[in-house]
């Protein structure tokens, strides 16, 4: 082991230690969020990592930026193997994969390092062109965000350049040390060999080798302070994302209304879950969520991208204060103080701030339609809507702050069992003259239908929707399907109230509906309302209501 190896070992240990401290710091921040189980459906979670994370399934929805990002990501995976070899060789100079791999396999690996480096360089070049020349709207951000992106892109480009030049200069110094499989660096080395003496070429090799190794370690330790932290957290975030299954497919978080808590919902980061905070770490700031948001497209103040970024900024602002790390507070203030609308100030000011109002406004929250387009589009499975819902719940249940337009909706749901002020006695008027039995009538005769037709509020009261209701009921009668309706016993199950943040009203209506369904031993429900289909199939299981729910279109 030479002096150079000893120096590199010192630098490597120092860098690894600093990175470990940063990881510990970020994990401690996550622990401010409340506990949440995320280990169910392990096979589904692994499949999500393979499909969404490794295969970049969502990334390719953008036909331009998608392939570019996929090349960089896959290139990162391939080049990581080479990075490990370089770091080990920096301490043990005789180490090489050539000593442990079959010759053919090593040649394939060696060739991949050159080819992938060139492809990544091309993708980085296109990324810089998009950001500096094309200026796509969804990449709009403040100066800090743009600077961060340029630093990362420059670092990645620098890693590729130094890797290729180190190999090229090594060939120029010792041609036998670089095989013919190096399809990029070897030709460059041939050019260098014509103008540079072997001794000078060896010096060039050491310069670019050290530059490459130091860039690797710098990149590693810059990540915890960058939006590109997603390089380390995105696959983890995908693994812990919501799984598709009963009670989880787009379902809002269950709230225990009988729990002894100071407030319902969330007003600041510590009332969110650790997964909400991990979402902030994992955001790539790509803007796909905002580009897909119908509220944003129509000029509303909501930007799902901003919701996630603000959550991360508030965490970085408050966590050092809560954990008593004054040095980290000062560092966070320098790095993130200009990033949010609130910025960072004194410790007292930080504690006066909160995620709700200081960073995210009421207007932003109420602009959301809960359509989940942002969640669907996110390439790393961030759930922007979960944060919005928790903040809404706090506004409604804890602070009683909501638009005046919602008050009559809540009152009508309580009094009429519908979001609109219709007479509940008219709910089954659409069925007059159709000879459709109610569940109560069949129950009185000791009979039970195969299917309950859940009509829903629109299907019961809206003139256009009633035509669909009548047509579907007629089709079922013509097909000889045994079905019945609840008639006047049916009322809204509370989905609108839940989306508006009134979880108490939702659970009251939903539990009453489940009690009615269970009284008639209902097992199968068919409906033409998409909201009823989702709520009864995916969210009722949280309250003990487990039914087979079928949409009429199937």
C-alpha cells in the first residue's frame, strides 16, 4: 500500500463517515412523523419496485424526457459496479474484477462502462439543453432549485468525462492495460498517445483518476442537501407506497376519531406520517404532478409539486430546532432559507411557523378536486393528496375553517342524506311503475336477492343520471338478474364529506350504511356511480364493511 493509497483511504473513510452522519440526520427527521405500518403485501411492493422503480414504467409516459432519464438511471446502476471497483482499487491497487470474473464476463462489464458513460453523457447534454434552452413549464422553479439541478447535472457529466479520460490516459501510458472492449476511451487514448509521452500520460491518468474518485465522494455527500436525494430514496419510497388492494386502492388514511389526540389531521410536519416526510425526500421536482393537475391547468393556485417541496422545506426548517441541533439549524437556514415562501429565521420564528398557512395556504388546499392525477403521474409514487387531505381534516375538524359554500353541503348530508337539498322521501321515485322490490320488502318475505343495486344520490335525484338508473335497472330485469334497491333506506355514504375533510360526518354516514347493508346480509353490490364504487369497495373495509362491489360498466 503506497502513500497515495493511504491518503485515499483516509479521504474515503472521512467521506463515508460524513455521509453516514447525514443519513442518520435525515432518518432522525423522518422519525418526527407518526408511525405507520407499510409492510403489508410484500410481493406487491417488490413488484412495484421492479416495475415502477427499476423498469421506470411511469417515466416513459413522457416520450421525450422519459428515455433520457431512464438512460441516466440505468447508467447509474451499471456504473455503480465500476465505482465499487475504483474505490476498492484506490485502497488496494492490485484489485480488479479481472481477477475474479471469467474473461468473457469481464470484457462485457468493461465494455459496458465505456458505452454507458457515453450514453449518460449524451443524456446529460440533452437535459442541460432542455433546462437552459427549452425551459419546459413544469421545470419552473426558484434560483436555488435551478442551481441545484445544474450542479448535479454538471457533476454527473464530470463523472463520465473523468472516467473516460482516466481510461484514455491509462491506455496512452500503458496500452496493454486497456483492452479492445473499451470502445470509447481506447480511441481517445490513441489520439492522446500521439501527442503525449507515456510518463506524462501516466500523470494524466492519476489526475483524472483522482478527479473521478473525488467527484464520486463529493456527489455522495452533496446528495443529502440536494433534491437529487431521490437517487438514494426513490426506490425505498416506491417500496413503501400505497399498494393496490381492498381498503388501499386510492383510499384515504383511516382516522381513529376516538383516539385521545390534541388535534385531528395535520397542521405541521410532525403530525404527518414518516411516509409523507419520505415523499419530500424522494421528490425529483420534475413537475409531472403539476402538469397533470386539472386545478393548476385551469389557473387555480394549487401546485402538487409545491405541496411536496414545501413539506420538505418545512421539515428541514423545523426538525433541527425540535431535535436541538443548532449547527444543523444554521446549515439548514443557509441551504433552504430562501427556498420556501416563509424562509428560515430565528428559532422563535421557526417555531411560530407551521406547514399550514405559512407554507401551504387554504386556497391551495381547497382548489384540489381529489382526482389523484398527481399521484398517478408521479414517477416515484409520492402521494401528494395524502398531505392535502390531512391538512384539510385539520382545517375542518380542529379549526372549523372551510369555505362557506361547504356548510350547506354538510348540513344537507346530515339532514337529507344527500349533498343536495332534495327530499329524501323522493329517493326512489325513479322506480315508480318498474316493479322493483326494496330490500325491506324482500326481507319481510324471507327472501334475499343476489345483488343490491346501489343507486347513489346522482342516480336518484339528477334528471340525466336518473335516465341511466332506469336504463340499467331495465337491462338487469331483462337479463333476469335478481336484484333489489334500498329505496328510502339508502342515503349518501359520506364520500363528499370525507374528501372535504369532515371525517366525523363521513364515518357517521358510512357506519350507518354498513349497518343497513349488514342487516340485510348484503354481499354483492352493483352501482353506476364511480364515487360509490370506490368508496364502498376500497374504503368501507376500514370500517368493517367488506363487500363485492361491481361497477355497472363491467
